[in-house]
């Protein structure tokens, strides 16, 4: 059998890892309720993305989670205020607190809303050498004014990957959302509602499965080779 150095001459042996199930099973089990941050993408008085988010809040709470819903009212545009702005600090603190997230956006002009995107853009990819969203779970949902579409959820999936999150397989897209909520703001019984239940159930399961081993799941060979100082300089560059 070839030696490690001969078979993998370009790999630094001291930083190479052989993943094992024991590493995944030995992280311990958290005893606190799973923590979720929910973001929605509209400021309208009767916002269907907000109403759908509140349904998700009820479901996750009933499943044993602790939930915070961020109100984007008053959040400045990215780079339109210093990151010391109270709403920015509120969002970033909630992101650090959460173990999983739900992003819900209306679809506007075939895309996610600017309001939802602004919230995501205020969440930094890195603070020093720490990535606030890395390894956290994510569920994505959207509301549509017309027929069912998946443009917004597909875009949010790309962003979730970019933020190094564990985006669950299931998702929800509610067509003709103005028909799916009653006068009190509650979602009516439907296949759309049952899909929301499915998505929150799956999010809870993935969060319970991954939250204690997230640091190991997203630990990367290339980054182990970098010093913390070098990593911080690279991921916090401001020249773009």
C-alpha cells in the first residue's frame, strides 16, 4: 500500500482528516430548545410573507422551538448606515443566537424582494474568522401573487449555500397568496398549508440532527491550513 506522502503528495498530512461516525456521535446533545430566526420580505400592512412567517412561528413553537421573528421596519439599506445601527445590531445578534433560520419572500419581478435581500446582505459572511451563518439550518418559502413560481426560493437557496448554511430539501411556494389567508391573518386549510407544516417539521429535524455537530460538518481542510489571521484578512476584504 502506498504511503500517505506518496499517494497524496500535495496534501498536508497534519491537516488531513479522516471523517468518522464517532466524531459525529461524540459531540454531546444540547438540552435547550432549538433556536430559530425568521425573516420576511415585505413592509406592507397586510404582508403575506409576514403572515406565512407567523404560521411558521406557531408551528416551530408547537414543535418545541424558541423563535424570534425579525421586523425589517427601519432597517437601513446595506452600506446606507454604519453597522452600529440598532436594527443592524438587532439582526446580527439574532443571527448569532439562532441555530436555524427561515427566509420567506414575496416574488417580485421574478425575484426575491429587495427587503429580504437587504436583511441577508446585512448579515456578514464573517466576523473576524467566525462565520455567523456557517453550519446553521435554513428553510426557504415564498408567496406568489399569481400562479405558483419558484424563482424566489431558488434564489434564496443560492444565498443559503453562499452563507454556508445547511438548506433543507423541502420548501414552500404559496400561489395566489391573497386567497390563502382569512380576515384574521390565519392561513386556511389547504395543501399549501400542509406543505408549510412539512417544511417546518423537516427544519426542526435537520436542526436537531446537525446543531451539535455543525462545527465539525463545516470544518474544511483548506481553512485548517490557514492561520486565523490569514483567514480573517481573506474573508473580510473590502476591495470588492
